[in-house]
């Protein structure tokens, strides 16, 4: 198998720990060696002087087809034809890969777009990250996303939401989404976190939520939920929810529950931060209070051992696709979380959610070679990850997907050297 060796770089592992001047050797799709020493004589050598090698990142709340969502007021999935939304998703997947996100975990998508994109990437038709396929938003008649259909009743089935009423309907609905390719089910459980409506209420009953979670888990599929008030989060955790999206209302009691149950948290505060300057009125004030409360409690959640993830509603009015890496610097600046911890959210924790802990999310021998070469040191300056131009090389499964290092001289002298 061909060997690739990255030399003279700082290696950053999935916990954000740095090792200076290490050599990383990749054989085929896996990492062969990490540590001191010269590269193999027959390796293709890449000089990482002044750079860092780190794991490929995970965007764990990803909407592939979003573009300027909220501008037209149309139901999600009706902004364009299924073909257009799939092509848009393909473009966005390329942006994710070029930004250093070698894996994305869906938070909801219309028209089974994710499933089509995943198959196209696996067939080599297009380039893109590894995808954990999402479902439509599953909830009840008249829930906050379903109300957008009131003026579009002639359109028939909601392209971005699956409406279910009663436990049996939720079981069938979840199974239907799995049949369509979903690997993680999205439940819309409450309003809040930029979604308007009556705060503090649930969009579905306990029995309906239990049926949905049980149906997914019976088939080995995870469940995530848009949820933003304490009673609703407590109920979801009691019933076995895997991922809490947004989680406004998080407190000490809920932190303890999340740690005990091993649930994941996607705080996604970057979106409200960007949206607040164009919002006004009581809704904006609630949104601001919720965001500030979440930013204040995140260091406590991190210290307690909550598995926190990066990922947000990119593709909305104020948060464009391609800005993914800026989210990491946002949490360092506004929540006071260390760069190393935020890097672990984007690497090790994402791999855990995808069910690939031990395969991805770290830089260790035997792991799949999803690796980045970053100009500079993102532990010292996390904002480096916010500029895709600083992501000099992206490797997925040992294959180089992006390479801006061709002009760098090689600084080692084994027998046979070929610069990248």
C-alpha cells in the first residue's frame, strides 16, 4: 500500500493535546504510526513545518439543503425542486469538506436528500464528507413547523416534516424515515430557540415521544430532538433521547441527567448570536436570554462530562454554509471554553455520536486517516479553523481530498522523496 508521511508538524489529538515535531504515517486508509522518527524511505512526504495535524472534524447539526432559510417564509423543502435542493446539498457538502469537516451528522432534511448525497459520495460521483443521514422533522399536526403549510395546503405532503398523531403513527413514521435511509431521526418536540410559538409547551405527548424513540432504537437508529424547555428536556432524557438539540433551559439537574444517560448536547448558540441583530420584540428578548444562559452554563456542562457537539443551523438568513469553523472560535470567545475542549467537541465527541469512536476523531495508530493539516496552531488560536484557507490539506479515509501544500519544500532526506 502507498505510504504518506507528514513530518515536522504539531500533532493535535481528539482531546486537543499537542505533540511537537511528530511524524504521522498513513498506510492506505489508516494511520500506521504517530511519533518521533524519520518517515519510511518509500513514503510520499509532506512537510508540516509551521502547521498542525489534527483529526477531521464533525459538524453534528447539519442541514444540507438550507439556503437563506427564513427569507421567503416557505415551508422547508418547498424553496425549490427536489433536484435543486439535492444539487445545493452537494455544493454545501463540498464546502464542509474543504473547511475540514470530514463528517456531517444531519439534523433534518427534505426529500431524502442526505441519503442520495451519501450514495453519490460512496459511488465516487461527487466529493464530500462522511454522512450520517437524517430524516424529515417528525412531529404532530399543527406543530410549529407544520403551521407553515397552512397557506400551502394544496401541496399535499409536507416535504420537510412528517406529521404523525398518536403512538402508532409515530412508530410507523419513524420506520418510514428509516426505510427512506435515515440513520438518525429528528423529532420536533417544542418551540423555542428562534422558533416562534408558545414557550414551555410540548409539540407531542409523552406516549408519542416514547413510541418514536423506541421504534428507532429497536432498529439501531439514534434520535435527536429540537427541544427548548426544562420539563420537555427532562422527559426526553427519561425516555432515552440520544441528542438534545439547542437545550435552552439546561440547568444542574439536567446536566446530571445527561451525564448519567450519556446523552449528547448541541447548544447551537452561534445561530441566535448572528440572528439577534435583525430580531426585535419579546421573542428576540427570550432568544437572547436563552442564549446567554446557555453560554454561561456550558463550562459547567463541559466540566461535568456532558458530551457536547458543534454544529448549527448553517444556511439560515444570517449563518451561511461554509462558515462552519467560525463556530469553534465563538464558543471560546463567548462561553469561555478552552480551545482544546471545543476541538474535542468537533472531533472525538462527533465520532462518538456517529458510532465510530475508536475509528475516527483522534490521531492514533490503527484509526481511519481522516486528517487535517492546518496552517499554524489552532489550540493557540482557534480562529484559524474559521478560515478554510488555513485548512491546507484534508484527508478522508487516507485519500487526499484537498491539497494546498504543493509548493512547500520537503525538509527531510530519506532515499525517495516526493513532495505533496
